[in-house]
C-alpha cells in the first residue's frame, strides 16, 4: 500500500505559480475607469474662457478657483457665492494658512468690470497672488 500513497502525494501537489491574469484584468478595468473619470475631476463650472498666448502656470497643490460665468454668477470652486460674501469666505481661507495663488476664471461674455470687481475683492481679502485663467488660441501650441 505504500507505493499507492506515494503516488497520491505526488499527484496532488499544490501549484507553486501565481496566476496573474485576474490581477491584470482588474488593473485594466481600473485604468479604464480612471481614464474616463479623470476629465470629470476638473473645475466644475463651465465657462467659455478668453484666448491668450500666455504660458501655463504649474502648481503643486489643488488651486483655489473663483469662476464668473456668462450670467455674472460667482462660484468659489463649485459653490455659488454672492459678491458680498466673497471677502469673508476668503478671509476664512487665509486663516487656515492657504498661501497659494488664486485662479480667477471669467467667461469671455461677462463684462470686464465684473471680473475686475472679483479680483479687487480677492485682493481686499489679503491675497496678493491672483492669476487670470485663459485658453490658448487655436493654432498656438502650449
């Protein structure tokens, strides 16, 4: 009986290789999900930015963006805010230690005075580093 028990042990040895096919399948699915979701993570208020030939600015942290849409409504990130409430909200942000540049995105259809008043309020709140966001003109490379 001993020879048959030896053959049983040899036939049922555990597999010593790792099957990576399911892991690769999962990674490919995650890659596709992130590729689809990444464009949706940009600043949420849609505006038609004016065209300008300036070089793009690069930062390390997520920027603080103020958007003025075509109707003149003001948004702090994705939240609509009144012009009068902008300074107290920005002063609260200064109190948390935010020292990065603030980006102002103004629709090209909105009046210059509306965007200028937003920039003046941002300066009044204690921010000296303000940048206006524009698109690059067609035909010009970044």
